[in-house]
C-alpha cells in the first residue's frame, strides 16, 4: 500500500482557496529546519476552505497539524503521516481598527505587528522584540517575555472551532497563563489588540531592555526557541529559569550528532547541521529531563510543540 493511499480522497478535494500538495518537504517551514516530509501540506486561503479541510481530515481520521511560522515546532520524525496546514496570505491583513485597536490576521508575523502598531501611533507590544513567529502561533502559546504575553492585549479574537464553526471570543472568555492559552484548542483567524498611545522614546527604551535581556539566546543558528517552560522550584515554589537549571547540572554545550544544547543559553537546543535527526533531539530532551528530575527533583514541561514520535506534544486536529 502506498503511504499516500489513505490521503487520496483528500487530495481529490476541489475547493476554492485550498491548495493541497502531496509529499511536501517541510524542512524549511520551521525555524529548527529539522528534515521532514508531510504526507500532505495544505495552504488555506478562506474560512470555507478551512472548514472543508477540517471536515475531510475528520472524516478520513487522518491527523492534521496547524503550522504558523514554525518557530516553536519540532517535527520529530522524517515523515509525518498526516496533514500539515497553514493559513495563507489572505490571513495577513493588518488594520488600524480605530481608537487604540490594531486588527491582525493570524498569519501576520510578530515583528510586522509591532512595527505596524508604532506606525499607527500605538505601543505596548515591545516585548515581542526578537520573538519570531505569527500572531496565531503566539496567541496559541501566549508567547511573550518578562511579565507580558500576547494574550494580555487581546480585545477580541475570531476563531474557527475544530467542528468548523466561526465564532468570536471576547477578552475574558478564554483562560491563559504563562506559555499557555485555551486558544490553542481552536484555530485563530484574526485578533484585535488593545494598545496604548505611542511614546516613541519609551517604546525604544523598552525594546532595548528586551534585546539586552536576550543577549545569550542564539539567533544565527536554527532552533525552536525555548524547549522547556520555566519550572517551579520545589523548595522556593517560585519559577526558576529552565536554562539555569540545565546549566547547573552541567549539560550546556552537550550534543548528540548535530543536535546540541546551546552554549549561550541551555534552554535553546540548536540544529548544527544536516546530519541531525528528530530522534537526536528527542534523546537530548529525555536525557535532560531525566537528569534534572534525578538531581533537582524538578519535572520539566515542554514548551516546544513536538509533532510525531514518542514525545508528541502537539495538538493535532
Ligand atoms: C530564536 C527564537 C527566539 C524565541 N524567543 C521566544 C521568546 O522570547 N518568548 C516566547 O514566548 N517564544 C519565543 N520563541 C518561540 C516562538 O517564537 C513563539 O512560540 C511563537 O509564538 C511561535 O509562533 P509560530 O507562528 O511560529 O508558531 P508555530 O510553531 O507554527 O506553532 C506553535 C503552536 O501554535 C499553534 N498555532 C499556529 N497557528 C495557529 C492559529 N492560527 N490558531 C491556533 N493555533 C495556532 C500550532 O498548532 C502550535 O500548537 C522563540 C523562537 C525562536 C526560534
């Protein structure tokens, strides 16, 4: 049996605004650049097309993964026997919706969102400095820095439920916290962000502060950002830096083939070359978790979304 056989009825779908590509190389679609192929890659340009895709994958019982910018996603196997789908350029709308509100489509890149808000005379999103990815991915994981996450600024979100219904979600109608958001359970189509009037000098000061804080994070080599969430210290009951904990057990710089714990920041695992495989990262993740558990009594929770393999943590539709 051909590995694409179960996807044939899906590939035969003919819906405007839905592009379906079999055997798609997704390596360059993630910031980690892990070599992998998806059975089917779909680009969706319209909510009706999205609904058709969701209903079809459900009917065929094939797993589907929603990919934003791929900056917090690790494909763990060389072949993903499912559908990877992304929202296309029609979801890249950016608008000044009046007052202090910016409207952004789910596929808008975070640096563009921040830049556009300044162009509109608004600020508040300076903490997004040096955070790559899209509005949809950042709302799903409440991406942020310091005390701020993107969900803090949401006024309203338009989502599609997994059953294919479009619904507005107002501020206060969804829960979120540190690198967690209930929006992860649906598909964000667009969001309105409530900001404050721009004070350019203050905005530049905040940006610099965030850049300075991130001095040790590697940006010139493929990674997925932080692998683990910062854990609670069992003694002090306060959040401690996962990078610091990994560093303290002597793992900084340790590697398996080209998969390595970054020298500068031990919560960043980097892909140093073409020879690394998803399995190498999984082994590194398991090793770090075991050692941190043994030596510090801390259970590290994944921040990165692992797709496929034994540590799969991704929400599959
Ligand atoms: C160098 C580097 C530095 C980073 N620094 C930070 C940092 O300081 N702070 C931080 O929080 N993160 C950081 N990250 C991680 C990453 O940038 C963020 O998690 C970002 O929000 C991921 O967005 P994305 O679109 O790439 O998400 P993806 O990796 O594509 O997806 C992440 C999750 O969001 C879901 N998703 C994607 N789009 C949607 C949508 N439209 N609706 C619902 N769910 C969706 C996916 O299914 C998946 O579960 C860093 C990453 C890198 C590579």
